[in-house]
């Protein structure tokens, strides 16, 4: 099996990596996300392929609602302007002459963690990615729960957490990602009149009462989301990834304390083993697993 290119497209950066069949990352780079996105993406993929001719296929994980059968982005909100309705698979296959598979970014994290990471050997797992938005992925009896007629399966960021709450980029009020995501955390910090970055917030929460209150409100809302998902999926484990997970050792205790009274059954909470590499690993698995 030759090497494959895994591409993880987020609201602020694109992570690209060449990965072999045993999950080793042989080469990787991060570039800032630029709009219009498709020509920029194609240009950078072609640049990497010119240097790495032994890449046999390309897997793409992207923010937004995705139809994995067509390899098309159905809807991406304003996080990636102009990305909705982009036939990524069709265009990239034409440009590169290689097989391309496309999935939602949180779904590919679920794949990576199930194959190589925290969820090895488990059959029912929910993944939450706390980045620009709140992404979701579900492993159901060992298979990825994805697609749907509109590509919207497992879009947990758009479950309503607070009816008539903060307006979301999708146009509705009170979506979970307006309260539980990296962007939401920055908004909470600003509203509280603090000047910390999210990592600084977690560090100061030990000594600063204002910072502690912001963290507790954030982890309390995350606990609400997790408890609702348990009622729907009765999963063995929740895996938390995305940028906010990198400071999880500073906020996990707060989450666990607030989650315990809400749980129907015991539930393991783990941080994504690969942190920000899970996206490119999972994207690579879209083409590695099925060859």
C-alpha cells in the first residue's frame, strides 16, 4: 500500500499530512485557511503531490455538512464562506487523477481514535471536537454514522442548547456551538471583561474567581451536551478533541464534577489521543481503510 494524503480543513487552518498504512505521519504542514477555499486547496495539494509522487489517494475531512457518497460539502455556514455546495471529490479527482474521499471533520477524528487512539476496541463512541465550532462524530457498532439526506448526521453543534439564545451562524438561536466551542470560549472571556486567551483562562481559574466562573459555566454547558447525547446514544466513551482539548488537564475535573449528577449510566470521558493530528489521520483512513 502506498502512502496517502490526509487533509483536515478547519475555519482557521488547513492541516495536510502524508500517512502510511500503519498510521505513521511521514510529512505534515499547516497553512492558514484562505477564501476562496477550493482553488487555494487544490493549488496546495498539487504542490505537495509534485514533491511526493508516491501518494496514491487523498482523504479530506472538512468543517460543514458533508454528503460522503458524492464527496460534496452540502452546507458550511459562514465559517467557510462560499464552501457550501462544493463538489470537492469530483473537482479534486479531476485535478489530481487520484481517488478522493470526503467526510465531515469530526467524523474523521472518530475514525482515527477508533483505529489508533483512545477508542480502540470500543463499538459505541461519541467524539466532540471543540474548535472554531462544535463538531460531532459517532461510531455506532464500529461503523461511522455519517451522511443523512442533507449530510447533517451527528452535527451536535447545531442541537439547541438554549432556546431563543445567542444567534448561530446557521441562522437559528441557541445552538450548542455558541456556548461550547473555542469561539464560544473567547466570547465568554470577552463578555466577562477578561483579557486572557483560552489557555490563560484555564491557568488563572485556580486563583481568579472571575476566570473560575467562566470555566465552570463553559464546562457546565459541555456537561449538558454530553448528558443529552448519552440519552440518545448510550455510548461507552466520549472523546473530546479540537483546540480546547489541549488544555483539558486544567478543566476536566470541573467537567466531571458537573457531569456526574447528569449521567444516566457511568461514562468514560477521554481526550483525543492524537489531539490535532486526529484530523489528518482520520482523513487518511477514509482511503486507507477501504483499499
